[in-house]
C-alpha cells in the first residue's frame, strides 16, 4: 500500500470516527468524503486533511477522536 493510499484510508477512517461521535453537522460528512475521493495526489490529500482539522478544531470531542485515530505510520499528517 502506498503512502498516498494509506493516508487516504486514514482520512476516511477519521471522517467516519468524527461522524460516529456526532461532530459533523448535517451534510458535512458527505462533503468531506467527496473531497477525500476527489483528491488526485498526496498534496491535495494533505490539504484536505489540514482543512478538515482546521474546520473541526473548535468542536467538542475532536481532540479525543484525533488522538484515538492517529496511527503511528501517519502521525505526522493527522
């Protein structure tokens, strides 16, 4: 599995975890999933990940989800 594939999968899992905790507003999960799928390269995936983090940063429960979700192989990105 390439780093790009691993990071894409990590972002998908993060979005799912945020959704499971009820952090998203209606329609947000689908929008983030679409952004992840449409990213053509690692740079776009990283930008999407950074945007997701920035958009969710002030919401309750996000830090806990991110710390639980972070995997050693991509710790620098999440």
